[in-house]
């Protein structure tokens, strides 16, 4: 069994934080302890908790709400496409955002299977790089 890792976007401090532990009240996640803090911080209105996909390579972590490019799409047929990584119904998905260069059609939503992690490069996330969400 693998450890499930999380990060948190802190809306107050406008920065990404490493989650150390999760704190529940019944079946509701209410607070988290973040790296560098001694006490848990309430989630509501402040933190957005995001889960990492299972890494296949140590240097290739992908998390929900990351924006990635598919390194295999660098050809004349598809061009380079950026995707938003989402977590829905217990599975990670990549959803095409925009063509960065080249021509061809967009891909449809697809599952982010473990073997595909090798082909994706993280270029940002929706919090720190909202300009990457723009249609173009």
C-alpha cells in the first residue's frame, strides 16, 4: 500500500504548502497540519487540498490542478497540448486546455494512467500560473 500525499494552496498566504497530516471530524476533513506549522489550520475558506498521483519516477510528481504538457504530442500531427490534471471519481484525468504550438485536433479527456506519467511534464498549476488556463 502506498502513502497518499497531499499539498495545500493557502488562499491567505497565496502559496503552495506541504501537507503533513489531515484532521477529520467524522467523515469531514476539517483541518490540516502544514509543514512549518505546529498546529492544524482549519480548511474552510482558506485551504484547497490537492492529492498527488502515484509517482512512477521520483522526479515526476503530478498533482491534481497541475497543468502539464504531453511530451509525445510534439509532432506536426498534434502539436503540443497543455492539459489540466483533475481527480474525479477516484481517478486522475487530464483535460485538454489549449494548443501551445502546432496544429491538429484536441484530444478528449483521458485517464492519467501510471505508465503515462513518463510522458508528461508539469509546467505549472492553476493557482500559481492561472495564465496557463487561457484559451489560445
